[in-house]
C-alpha cells in the first residue's frame, strides 16, 4: 500500500518495464531473481539514506506482480515510452541531452536513425523558431527601441507600446498566426517521430527478451522514503528492464 507522507518538493515518479523469464510465486524466489542467488530476506538495500530489507521490497513487488495493472498492452507500453524521449528547448542542449537518455537503458535509442531523425527535427524547429522570433523582435525594436529592462523607469511604458504593436502591426500579427499554425503541425510530427523511436526500442526489448513475461511497475518518491528507495534504488538492475523517469 502506497501512502503519501505530506508535501515533497521536486518529487518524481518512475515506471519500469521489466522482463521475467518466469513469474515468481514466492518472496524468496523473487528475491533471488532480483538480487542474486545468495541474497537473503534480511539483507538491506539502501538509497538516499533510507534502507529496507529485501523481504519488504520483494513483498511489495510481488503484490504488484499479482495486480492486473502490471500487465499492459503494446499500445500501453508505447504510450509509456514516448515521453522518455524528451527533447530540450534550447538548441545547444538538444543532441547532448537527448543522447544522455542512453545511460538509462540499453534499449533507449536502439535505432540510431530513428533517434537522430527526432533530434534533427527539433534542431530544425529551433532554427525556424529563432528566425521567426528575430523578425518579430526586429519589428518591436524598429518602432519602440530596445527593451530597457524591468528595473528601468520606462519599462512599463515600453511594455504597453509593445502590447499595442503585437495587437495592431500587420506583419507582427502575420508572424504570430504563422507560429500558431506551425505549432499543430510540429506537435503532430513530433508525436510521429517519438512513436517511431518508441516502436524501435520496444521491438528491440521484446526481441532480446523473447519468451519472457513483461510486467510494469510504478513508484514515486512522493509516497515516502520506502518508495523513494523503490524508485531510485536500482531494485531491477539484475533483470532486463527499461526505466522511464516521469518527473
């Protein structure tokens, strides 16, 4: 049972797609699957200054295993994977930070062409966005000059004039409408490319773990110290799994 303990700032949650060669029926068997043949019930697993016995951890995982919610369809798994390929807003971060996801799973970006297509698409988006925003700011500057800064006594007046330009200048309005029209197309294309990466990764995971039983677990450090351990403690490190961090 997961009990939320008050307010926790910077909380996160994670889902794990885990492959089992067979579904364990008892806590001792599950402990050996998760922590090795020499693991004992009273051994302690620790993370972030909090520890729990392997028996307690396995009890919770076994309870989740018995839940119907641990079984998911292919569509469910793809919907879980898509947010994992989160692309940063700023161009200089896009390739570096997107590729950092590879550290979370051997099945992240398993098809380099699919992942690079997503990255290249977002770099192109940023270039177009920057070009459009420059044109819009050039219009502002040409009529009322540079932003004097919010501490400047003339800032409030400058901001009022800027709002008027945004509402009345034909070219500025055209660029704003163009931006809104592009958003829908961009999100649809982004979703298509994310789905392609997710499909490639899920197919690779299923192929590498053919014949295994696939189960899903979700834990959040917002539910207290024990579930922080369950989320961040690497409890599935000995089993093939994909970790999806859902901050």
